[in-house]
């Protein structure tokens, strides 16, 4: 009999949970359903995740870690470290690419905020690391916040279950945000409007 790799089993369980939420909604997320979808026994699932709450918390950690990995992999290797806008361009690309799978993360995150506020602090620390990179990306601070807010808006729009922006508008917005990362315009904090 072949012994399964615990890390592979853990990953299969997380992916099964994510798929169930995405395809059937959070109400369909049961330990039995996850175990069956992953091809493991319920006892095997409980070996990895002691409860549904633990599974949900780990699913959110996994999705945020995946976002961070995708972000690092999206950095253009042709651009030297320190090139203005390099991190922001990667952030835009990953935000738009992962927005389509954001609704399952959003539902799980909403559940977790009620059940595990301590876990929310862990996620906030992860987000702070990303924002630190973006804040020191060499772009005008106001411009950086505008770009980040627009990219986050697309992501959170889909995370909350709203319909995605229609194509080609979505692609045009993504490209406009990427173009803004190359601009050398300085936006004054004082503004010119009453």
C-alpha cells in the first residue's frame, strides 16, 4: 500500500474546499463533502483539520499565501530591482487575474471574521507586507493609492459576489492602471478642486 504525502493531501483538501465554495456556495462546505471531493476519508481530513473552522481559517491563509507567491512570480525579471512601479505592476496583474476566484475567498473570509478574529490579524500582517512594498515602489504616493484602490476595487467587487466588469472594459481598466505605473506625473496632495 502506498503512503500518501501529507502535504499533498493537505493541498488537495484545501483545493477541494475552495472548489466546493466556488461552485456550490459556502453552505455546501461540509467536512464530508470536502473529504469526498479530495478522495480521503473523513478521519483523514480530521487528521489535517480538526474542525470546519480550522479548515476555513487555513483556506484563507492558503489563498493569501498563494496571492503573495503569485505576486512575487509576477515581478518582471527584465526590470531591475528598484525600478519604479515594478511591484505595483505585479500587484495589478495578480489582482485582476485572481479576482475571478475571489468570491470563494470572500465568503470564507467573512465567515472567519466572525469565528476567528485572531486569524484576521494574521491576514492583516500579510497584507501590510504587500502594502509596504507598494508604498516604497518609487511611484508618486497619491498615484500609488489611486492605482491600488482601483485594483482592489475590481478584486473586492468580485469577492463580494457582484458581477465582474464586462469585457473589454475590464481589460481597458487593467491596461490603464498598468500605464499609470509608468507615468512620472506628480499629484499634489493639496489638489486643485474646491
